[in-house]
């Protein structure tokens, strides 16, 4: 008579220990996958699960008329069962997940983006974009000829070299990875030929545009050299209709205060606004200004140089970047108003200061 009572008491003890273990593990892990792994590991090391399994198999092997679980004092363990069930059903919130990750992996390392730090800086040697001391002529003043100042090699950096040597690390990383991928596909000689052709296409495209603005026909020899010129010209046709009052073409600029130089593609009116226009060729669509990387800084640098160059009797405060496509798809014109140009002008000043500082350190190291 005491055997069934002893078996029942043993069953209660094991069930009670099992529920307590599940409750503790559930509160610690809160993840079903982790709970299963921990239970399996725990059961493999201890003899308790074998007793539980034996009891389960023993009870299941009995006749269907007898159900061993009905003999359990359900009221006695009601609160414990409800506690376990409620903890399983309770959803995790972002706060609890954060606390759990913080406990397992440690606190999250927070840092400010380097880009934001650069944008928050103020140039030490700030020079205004517009030259208040410069006499300017009205936009509608007649000109006998277009300006085309020759590029003279001074011991001053070019806009292109400044931007290349102060390129942000993330941008330099992606550029390097792109070059590596292209070399892997084309080989070193193939990649060199590819870049040579890209440069030639751009040169022919600029020459063709110059012919268009001078009301000349595009030379057939240039089209025969590279058939893609016709695709680029078709791409910019809808933009050319909004351009008038051309003042300069392929003309050199020199900032007399900050001492840098560059070569401007075009200075003309775009929808009534005098702009520095930069023509770009691309095989990839660039529908947004941010897709043009450092080109807005380049345009802002040219605007500032024109405004501080005695060769130009006018000032500019707007810019236009026109991205044309080889397949003739409509070009994307990116207009930069005076406020946007001022923002990129400040960024250009920071890059110029960074370049100057690097050159000073390099001179000290080599001396």
C-alpha cells in the first residue's frame, strides 16, 4: 500500500524540481533556442531526466483507463504552473532585449560619425565666397569674345589634386575596392586601357560641347574617333536648351588669396542664373547630387576662384553639375543655388586647410 504513495511522492518531487529548473532557465535565457540547448546539456550531465523519462514512459505504458497525471495535486502547484506559463507568454520589449544584450555582450560602444565632425568644423582661414571688393558688370552686358584664359603652371595646387589628397577614408576605400575589382576583371593592362578611353571620351565630349556653344558643327573626325560622343551629346540636349549667355569656356581660374587654380568647363546662364557648369560623363546613373561625391566641392572651389580672379569682370554664386550618359539617356542636371554653394564652399576651405597641413608636415619630414 505504501508503494503507490511513495511513487506519487517521488513524482511530485521530480515535477516540482523540473518546474523550478524551467522557471529559472526561462528567466535567465528568455530565448527558446537557448533554453532547449541548456536543458539538453543539463539533462545529459544529471540523472534527473532519466528518472523523469522513466516515469513518463511508465505512465504512458499503462492502460488508457489510468492517467497518472490526474493523481497530481493540481491546486497545490497551480501558482507555480501559472508563473511558468506567464513567463513564457510575456513578450520581450526593446528595453529588455537591450538589457539582455548588454548583459551578454557588454555595453554598446557609441561614437560620433567623422563626417559630422568635419561638417561641424569652421575654417580657420575663412574667406567669403563672393568678393565684395570686386567690380562686376551686369549679366546682360555685351561681350566681344568668350573668355578662355590659358592654364599657367604655378607652384600652387590644383583643385583636383587637393580633393584627391584629402579624400575621406570611406570614399578612398570604395574607390580602391572598385579599382581592385576592375583590375581583377580586366587585368592591369586592360584597366589602364579602360581609364585611358574614359579620359579620351571626356576630352572629346568637352571639345564637342565647345563647338556647339561656338555655333560650330561638331567635327566629324571627333565623332569618328569615338562614337560614344554622339551618345553623350544626345544625353544633354534637353539641358542645352536651358543654357544661354556663355561667358567662358575651358578657362583657367586662380584664387589670388587662397592660392589654388583650376580649369572651368563653362560659365553661362542656366535658366536665368549665372553658373559655373561642370560637365560629367558616367556609365552609371547619378540622379542625386550626393551621387557626384566631391564634384560639388570642385564647383564651389571654381566659383570662389572666379570671384577672386582679376581676369573675370563678373562674379558667380550658383553652380550646375550635368551628368551625361554614354547610352544617350537624359542627363541629370544638379543645380546648386547660392546657399548650397556656400555650404560646399566651407567644406572646400576645410579640405584646402587639410591639404596645406599635410604639405607642411611632409616638408618637415623630408627636410
